[in-house]
C-alpha cells in the first residue's frame, strides 16, 4: 500500500479515479472577468437552493406555509453558517492558528466550516424561529432534515473541487481509490474519497426518508430517522478521514455522530411501541388526509 502524509489541499492538482477510468483537473474558482467565485461556495449554495425548493414543494403536507419556509431559510442560514465556523475553530483552536490570531475566525473564505456545527446551529435557529412563528417544531424539523440530506449530499462535491475531506491512503488497486497529483512532489497519491462516500450515503438516505415521510406516524419521526441514518454513516466514514477535529484523542464528529445515532434509534424504537402524544407531535387533520390520499 502507498502511504502518504497528506499535503495542504491547495498543493493538489489533477484528480483521478483509476478504477473507474476517470481523470480531471477541475478549477477551484469560477472567474468572470475580474470577478471570481469559489466553486465550493457555489455548490453549497446550489444544495441550499434545491433543499429550499423541495421544502417549499412539500410544505403543505407538513402543515407549514411556504412563506414560513422561505422566511426560515433567510433567518436560520446565517446562524447555521456562524455555528459551523465556531464549531470548527473551537476544535482547531491551536492547530488552525486561531489562538495566535483570534481575528482569523472571521476569515471564512480561507476554509474551515464543520457540518455538525451547522446542524446544531440550524436546530437551535429553527427552534427559536418556530417559537416566534408559532410553528410546530417537530413538523418543521422533519422538513429541515430532508433538506439537510439534499444539501449535504450535493455540498460534499464542494470538497471535491477543493481537494479536501478525503480519507486515509489506499493502494492504487482499490477500486474507488482517488488519485491526487501533488504539485510539490509530482507524485500521485491515492486516498479514500470520503467526500464521495458521504455524498452517496446522504442522497440514498434522502430517497429512503422521502418515501417514508409519506407514511410517518407522527411529526418528528423523519427528523429522528435523519439523525439515525446520518449519524451511522458519519460515524463510520469519519473514522477513515485524515482531517478530523479532535478533543484529546477523540474524533469529535465521530463521537457526536455515534451518540446521535444511538439516541435517535432508541427513540424511534420507543415511539414505535408507544407513539408520542400531545398536540406538539400529532399531525394535523389536513396532513393525515393528505397521507391517506397518497
């Protein structure tokens, strides 16, 4: 097996998948005259847009107004991005140089956003938004969870454009080996394409939960399904990565993913035996009728 010490993402150029017969060298920037846009941000924006369109299309089935979905995206997204940045900086405080220059926390364009920080921030933001708008939190979380899977599944391709979020070194003979050309050494290094694993896992989860959402027994069931599905995949995939955030010797996101998966599965099993009661979790009459019509 070829073993390498990964270089900085900016040191890599061409990308190849020998087992699939694919090779490319995608640009990191979209340049329009003197104006340039990072493909990473553009792809994340596309994921957010598609997630929003999906949520708007299905909002009535969850008893939520389309206008409230659009308002929620405008209010919650900036807070989620802020939390994603803070999560990353906190757990990369010394390695990222933030201890020496705390102001660099604001340099978002240099990279450093953690998905779990964004998820946690979004949940808090949605909870506040629901209280302000008097919307049932579990119902909106169901829609948000489906949107997460769309956004995360697409957004991971921003990591592909940046040559980042890959896993440990593998042999060139591994059928999904991702080759990265190190422009400093001229060598091609081969790694697990963990961005691809997670993208496929998330999009598969979206398809499954999309159909299950039409037969959900109570509001909040799909959100729990998301936590279980994403948590399971992330706990496994995170163990392959070489750029994990650590708290001591613990991979933070892996531990959080495993705990959230176990907690969500426990609640799903408990609520399967004894469905939650109360207005907060009960579907509206209109939602129930729409589900039965499907």
